[in-house]
C-alpha cells in the first residue's frame, strides 16, 4: 500500500463539500459552472476544492476551449464513496 497516496486521498475527502463533489462527478463529467450551480457555491470555492481533489489525484481536468470540466478517475475514491453510501443506507434501514 502506498500510505502517502492513501493519506492524500483521505485528507482530500475529509470535507463534506468535497465528498459531495466527488459523488456528483462519479456519475458524469461536469464543468466548474455545473458544480457551482448544483451545489450552490461560488466559483472560487468550487475551483479551490476541485484543486484539492485534483492534487490528490481524485479528479482530472479536461479542457474544452475556455471551459474546464472534471471527472473522477480514481477507483479508490470511488470505492470509498460507495462504501460510505452503503453504510449510510444500512444505518437508515435500522
């Protein structure tokens, strides 16, 4: 196991807004404007948090002219989100 890489991923995911972003970006590629509109946050907040996720290797940017769109391309992060969702659904059922 790469403990440094795993630690970076966990640190990046240790914020509710970034968890929402990753969950959103797991389903489809979204541009920064889409993220800001869907989450009701400013562009600077979205960009800052997407930068943290990018630096952790969780999301990857793709340029389309002047637009930058992001997609999750990290299986570990996807597994973590899926486990959290599964755990949450299990607790709701109790």
